[in-house]
């Protein structure tokens, strides 16, 4: 997946014993209950969408490019 084709989709998911707001493989926030995570996402969606489009989140969700140098 290239950086240009990255389309962030915010989801609430149970991951590592906590409810998390996630985009791809990146965890943006964690909560004790699903209701709390959904409420926070609903109230602060603009902030999470902005964060989801950041360079660090895009880099974390992009396949690494391996370059082989021949001598």
C-alpha cells in the first residue's frame, strides 16, 4: 500500500485486553469499555481523523520498501 492510497478508517476494536480506537495497525487511544471508546470517538471524531492522517500513522501502516544494494 502506498502512502497516496492510504484511506484511514477509524474503528473501535478489542485489542490486547483493552478497547481501542484504531486505524489500520495503529492504536490511537485505549479505554476500559466499548461504550467509553465509542462515546469518545463520537465526541472527538475530528481529532482522531486528523491524527489518522498524520505522517507517523501513515508510516506505521505502509508496507516497508526493501532495497537490495549490489556491489
